[in-house]
C-alpha cells in the first residue's frame, strides 16, 4: 500500500477535509495566476483537444472531472460541457455521476431523510453540478450514486437505477456504459478519487470474496422530479473496506491490456478508458488471479 493510501485510511475525516480544503485554496490561487498571465482555455481549445484524443461523434462518454486541474477556462464549466456535447454530437451521449455525497456512504445514508432527485446538489465538483442542472439532463434515481445523462437514449442509461439494492449492477448507468461500448474520461482525476466503475466488478461477481458492503440494508425515500415520494432499499459500502482500496494500483494492468491511456485536457492529466474492455479485464483478472482494487497485484 502506498504511503498516501495508508495515511488516507488512518486519518480522521476532519483532518482529511482540512487537507483537501488547503489543496483547493492553493489551486484557486494557481488559477488566478494563470488568468492574469493570459493562460486561458476556450471552448474551441477544448473541442480540439477532445477530438485529438479520440472522442468522436456518437460516442457514449462517462465523464469524471476536476475543473481546477484543467486550468482557467474562459467560461468555466459551461465551456467544457458544451465542448463535450459538441464533439459527441446529436447522436452521442454524455453521462456524469453527481452523487450528493462526498464522504463514506454509510455516514451519508445514516443522515439521509429523503433523496430529492431534482434539487439535491452534486458533491462531485462544479462541472457535474452545472451538467446536472441543464434542462435536457436526466438524472437517475439511485440515492447514493445518481448519474445524469444527455443524449437521444438518455432514459435507457438512467431508467431502472431506482430500486436496485446496489447501484453498480446491470441496471446501472455505470454498467450500461460498458454494455454500449462506451468510454470513460477521467479529467484531472484518477481511479483513486473517481473509480466508480471499479465497483461494477463487485456487483458482477455473485460471491465476491470481500465483504465490501455494510451488513445493514437501508430503507430510503426518494422524491422524483414529479414530486412523488417512493421508497427503496439499498446497501452501502463498508467504510472498513473503503479504506483498503488501492484503485490506482490497477492502472498498470489497464495500460498493459490496452484498456486505458494517458492523455491531456487543458493542463489536466487525463485518462481515457474503454469501458467494455475495463469490465472484461476486471472480471478476467479477478477470476484468474484474484485482482481487485483491494488486491491490485492479485491474491
């Protein structure tokens, strides 16, 4: 386990939050310095870069992002979102996870009274919140891992997420991106802080060898866009096992198997994944050698 991962697993939440806030303050100052020097990215720049890394018309693209890592963008999240939509075109689909929780799922669910699909803000960054609020973005109704989608078949990706006892199974947007031969773009983030699709392995294996889900099943109320309140049950991750994740430890495997490659968007180091191959390689590597995010080098 890396020293960084060990510290993350041992440090109390308030210290981690203080560290993250300090890093955010440093990043804001860096952005202001870039702006003052005229180092500004435009929508046109972002369109050209997305095309250059292989995003094409008709793509199904799941996007994780860090706005500040890209650098100073002329019109903020708007420019990146519009660039993404322009490049995939009218037949393509953009999906963005926008969970209202940025902490351990167990802590979140224990204090959740109702998940309000229309009004609950994303805690996964400014780009996801801008995207979520667009009038043509449709949000899935799972309380722990909602995803919004824009595209002609958006309902296919987000429908049926409600009511699933785990949010990463075959009914989830995460699985459907793999099913539809989509791509996953990690802009300024890595699997360590945006590895949601890694959980599709855990839900695809009926007897997954680690107890990654908490033993308690939670009853949750969900308020739909039409105001209807309905109930469902869900499992959440066991924080004991969440702290054992070594997600970036899987990156060498994904590179070796031609699942992922490193590219650049703005100033941000970015990873582009083949979603179908990602799931295939995870299942194959788990079955042959016990590879998981908890054991990236195998059993």
